[in-house]
């Protein structure tokens, strides 16, 4: 018993064995507890941990083996908008010659009512200012003639002052893209002849002494003089108003052709024969092939009305 007590005593008070580095050293219990307080771990296990830490290398977080740095992008294979050709607005500014053809049915009411099919040709110069699709047009009348469709030798002629003294008509018009095609459109424009200070809704003068009536063609007679050779020859002194709307069917930078819609109203204030004072009403011929049309040709230089009159056969040849 005493033997075991001695061994226990030696173990408790003499020394504790611990391996540090490659050498074996011994320390007392007090030294061991002091070492633990200073280092916080067993000297042997701490040594092993330090060695393990030295041998272990951790790759930085931002480094990864075999990292694929390829960046995939969706390539836009479409042509950018700026590379797409933009069709420009046709340039129709400048000076134009125009022919308007009215297929007309005129009803004359006197002792009996008669109907006449006539063809009215109107020649004019049109000067167009353009801002994009907006147009400002000044129209100068050049010539007007009326013929019966059955007999071109019968019709109505006018004094030169009729168109020479006519007002230069001005209107706003447009061109626009419709169903893939460029379209010219002139909204309704009103003309008044032989009378002044008129708007479309006004009643027409019926008295030659009306203050609105004047001698437009300056031939010494009121209103506008119509030299008539249809059925009964003679002169009529007339006030007249009409409306005109144009819509193209063909538009290029050199030609604008299309359809003409119009209305016309005349009052005979006086005449060389009482029979010629009969009331008359004119309207568009609705028959197929008798549509009213217009033809326009662009000119490369300024012209006067005589040029249009002299060259009409070639200017409007299609």
C-alpha cells in the first residue's frame, strides 16, 4: 500500500512530461498551469496545429481553378435604324402647268328645259412652296374654254380679261403617304367671278345693281361676259362661283395627275336676248368615262400664261 502511495506522490508533485519541438522537457504542475494561462492550449497539440496550418495553403476567394471568363452576349443581327434607308418626301416645289377638264351637264330652264353635255378646259400656272408634306399654292388662271361634246364648234368663249384680271387663288394643300404611295390633296377651294366680298355660304347676287357685282373682265359689261354659241348665239353677263377639290392618282416629282371634284353655280344678270336669261344649273357628269380630271406638269423655268396656251398639247401629253 505504501508503495502505491509513494508512486502517486511522485506523480503529483515531481513533474509532467510534454514534448516541445524535437526535445522532451519536464515541468512542474505549477509551471504547466502557468504555461496554459499564457498560451491557452496544450503545448503539444498547439505545436501540431501550427504545423498543420503552415502546411495548409488556402486559395484566395477570388481565384478559382479553370475559371471560364468567357462572356456571352446576344448579338443584334438586325440592321440599326440609322442604317435603314429612309424614303424622302418628294420635292414638288416650283412652277407647274395644270390642265383641268370638267365633264359637265348643264340644265337650262326656259319655256322648255334642255340639257347640254359640255367639256370645260381650264389652263393655269401653279406655284408651289413646300415645307415637308405641307404645301402653299398660288394659282394663276390662264385660259378657259367651253365646248359641247357633240359639236366642238359650239360652246362658250370669254374675254381675255376674265383670266387676266382673275384673283390669284391661294390655298394650303398636302402630300402624304397612303397605302405605300404618295398622294397629293387639295381641299375644297372656292372661286368667285364677277362678284366680290363673297364667302361660300352667301346668297348669289341676282340684281345687276348689287354692290357686290363688278366688271371683272373689263369689257364694259357687268360681271363676266359669256359669248355663247350653243343652240342660240348671244352674250350673257354672269356671276359665277365654283368649288374645286383635287386628289392625285399619280404623283412624281415631274407629274401630278388625278381626279377633280367640283361644283358650279351661275346667275345670268343680263343678256343680249331674253331667252339667254333662262336659269341654268351645271353639275358633274356621272357617266363612266366622263370623270373630271386634272393633269399637272412641272416646269424647269418661269413662264407666262401664253407659254401654257401655246404648248398645252405637249405639256399635258401622257
